[in-house]
C-alpha cells in the first residue's frame, strides 16, 4: 500500500545492490572499516527477497543509508533519554508545573519555527554532511553542559530555558538536512522503505531510551541522562562523517528571503503539496503536544513514578516498531495517500482512548496501539513530502516539515495552561476530538490524496 510508481529516481550519492562491493567475503566488512561499514550481504538477504526491489530491507543495499541509520539510532536513544531526564528535572527536581514544562518545549519550538527556513536554505545551498556534523557536535556540548550543571547542583529553571533556546536553534538547522539525507542516500525508488527503516531504528531506541532514562535517574540521578545523551550525540557525529558529500540544489544565486517566499508560494499553488503539508500540521498542533505532559499523566492521573513515566514514553515507541515493520514490509504496494490519512485518524482515536485510562498498564496498552498508527502515518507523510516535491523545492519543503515540529510546543503551552486549569485527561481528550474530526474531513474530501 505504500509506494507510488513512476516517480523519478535520483542516483547521486547512493548505490544499488552493487554496494555490496564494500563487503568482504560472506558479507564481512573490510578490515579496519569500522562500524559504518557493517554489511548486509546481498547473496544472503536477496536470496530471501529481503533486499530485492520492494523487499522489507531494500534500502539496506545503500551504504550511505546504513551509516545514516546507525547515526539516527544513536541520535534517538540520546534524545529520548534526555527527554525523560529533562521532564523529570523540571517537574520533580525543580518543582515546576505543567506550564513550565510546556514553556521549555515552547522555547525550543520557537527556534524551530523561526530558523527552520534558514536550515532549509542552507541545506539547499551548502554541502549537507559537514553542516550536520557541526550541528550534532554543538548538541553534544549542550548536553555535557547540562550534565555538569545538574551534577554540581547549579541548575536553575532559567538555565533549562537558555539551553533549550540554543538546542532548538541547532535542531532547526539540522532537521531539514537529516530528513533530506534519507533521500540522498537511496534516491526515490527506495525512499518509502528507507523512511520506514529509519523510523523503525529510531523507534527501537524510543523503546529502549525511556527505560534507560528512568533507570539512570534512579541509579545516578538526573545528570546521568544528559551524560548519556552527550555520548550518543558524539557517536552520531562520528558516524555522519562517513557519509558521502551531498550536492547543493539551489544553483542560482537566490537570497534567503526570496528562497523562503518562493517555497511557500510553491506549496500554496500546488494543491497536492498543500494537502500533504496540512496533513502533517494537524497532528503537530493538536496531537503531539500530549507527549510533553506524559509526566502529568504518570504522576497525577495514574499515580505512578518516574518508571511509570518511562513506560508510557516507551509504549508509543513499542507500537511504532510494529508500525514501522508494516511500512517496511509493504513499501512499493499501492498508493500512499489513503494510508496516510486513515492511519492518522486511527492514531488520533487511539490517543483519545488513552485519555480515558486511569491505571498505568491500560494506558501503556493504548499508547502501544497509538504508536502503530503514528509510525505508519508519519512514514507515509514524510515520504510524500519528498516524493511529490519538485527537486528544486525539496529543501524548502523539508524546512516546512521542521517548522511543523516547532509548532507543537506553541500549541503545547496553551495545552499546559488548560491542563493546569481543567486537568490533563479532559483537555487532551478535547484536542484529540478536534484532530480526529479534521483528519476525517480530509480523508473524505481530498481527491488529491486518494490518487497518490
């Protein structure tokens, strides 16, 4: 159900199954080649159909994608460990409220909204690999600073706000690049499979990361989560160095403001792209903010502790593993648009069901189901953004995707104010009803999405 046919395929910086030349006998990496040269021998996997065109592991034929996958996994495990640590630091160690928790996310999101167009512009004009290495290294330095501040008891809430601002700026610049590198590493034909496998690797870390984060808080304190994040970011930067250079896409001498305006004009006039972007915006504004308040659900609704919070955070990732497996196994079959819309609707309904849970394990089960549909929806939406965008506008469309991620905290701050006034289940449930109705409207009325 997942890949439209007849789209152009880019071959720059990617390889086909001939990439197995990087492998030694029986698929072993050459001596001294390191982690990035881990091989998936074509003679073994292809015989089972796994790496054949349309196979569940087709994207692993591309060396650069394998490198990117390991980098993404390192990045994600660090991110989720840090998310657990920061949430518990603000809410528990510093005695913060749901509003302050939302404010931290808002500051980071504001950077994404304001600077993502700059990130998209730079992604199209400059070599992407070197930029990403630099941005990842800065993120590692921020995590190290937070670990020192927490370990020395010098941490204050304003410091969390300040580091969130810098971290958000770095994410805004790196986000479009990391998304585009998936396309750069495989081209169009294997893109949906690559997006699914990249998501699958990230979500595997989403299961492991929160559990590690909760354990680290209990064993060594909150600073342990930031140390872990710094180590993972350093590994991600080292792996990124192994990627091949990627070409700029903006050959003409276009200024940044004209570039951003031109990209927005393209999306508005192309009704299909506008629908894809709006379908990405609905969950970003109305659904994703609930994740920020999982500590509130864990502590105040389900009467649990930091380990319960970790289980809730990991539950979506556990479901996403199954969802990512479904996308990877079925890529290349049918249209993406209908699957994207209906999986988004089911995602909204599953999170809505979570708001009715008052015990930990039923809540975990509901979020596992939500994770399945979230993974399917997000993989299809990300694939459509790149596959349907014209090449000269791709970096700017990807910057819009990063901007949508930044919109989540703005909505989240409003959600936090409402939660402080009326309670988490009632507020989140009301927002999910609105999201489900909007998604259903698109699913019924959008002819463009039924055709792609």
